[in-house]
């Protein structure tokens, strides 16, 4: 089937994990747990780990057990300084400019965080669609319902889409829905259709898929 859309995750996908942005967010998550729940550093770390294991997403645990306002949490943890952490990526700009598909951000973060990252990378104009965690009613990837809501809004089938993400469970759901999957990161995900070490590896993948504009 002809591909119509390409969905991109944001964190640890559009920028290299090694840049250190996500550890800043991780620190903010633990700080939020300490401040809101009155925990020690060790207790905050343990609770973060527990909710990731149980729910795959800290926010779900906080909503289920502590009645935390999701927007309050998300705004706090994503308020990090991007200056000097990520900058304009001219190679990625060139790659995106040659992809003749609708380009979509699908993130478990906030729209504001996604826009800030896109602006820092110099790629915001390529992404007219940003679907964040609020759009899917705080039901995060990899839940199929969140995918179905995005696909329904765009009016496309999974088989018409490509998913680019660093999180194997998300890519497994995407593949079950018929999407072509591209895993970004270290190690190889056997279930993914393609694996790239970092986002610039899309150049070779899209040549293989024969969807680049000449």
C-alpha cells in the first residue's frame, strides 16, 4: 500500500540520546515527585521506577494513585533549558525536505515541549500536525487506542503509515496496526522493519523505501 504519513516520536528520536536532554527531564520528574509527594531522592527514584514498570508511564501512576493534575505534571517536567543541549540540525532539515509524506509528531509529551524541540532543531515548519498526550486523553503510546485516535483524525490506515520511535513497545503496537516501523537507538529491535542508530540514518532507509523526492 502507498504510504501517506510518517509519524515521529520526539524525545530520544529526533535528537541523539547522547545530547543529554532526556536526563534533564528525568531529573525534573524526580524533583516533581519529591515536591508534590514529600519524598526523599531515593523514594522518588524508586517510585518512578515502580510506575514505569507497572504502567509504562509515570503520569498514569500519579493519576491513579495521587490524583495528580496531568497538565501540572507535564508542564513542570518539560520545563528544561534547551540552550546548548540541542541545536539546528541541517542534515535532518535536508532529509525532511525530501520526504513527500505528511509528517506528524506523535508524542507522550506536551505540544509545547514538542514545538520547543522542533524549533531548536530548525524543523518546526515540516510538522503541521502535533498529537500530544492531551490529545489522546492521557492514554499514552503504546496503547492501541491512542494510535487509533491519531489515525482516525488523519483519516488513514496503519498500512499507509511509517512510525519512527525509540521505544520498542510503541513500535510493536505500530507494527500490529500495519505500519512500517523504524527503530531509533542502540541495540537492534528484532520486530522492527528497520533499525537506525540515530535520526540521520533515515537517509538510507528512505532510499530503500524509494519515497524520497529527487
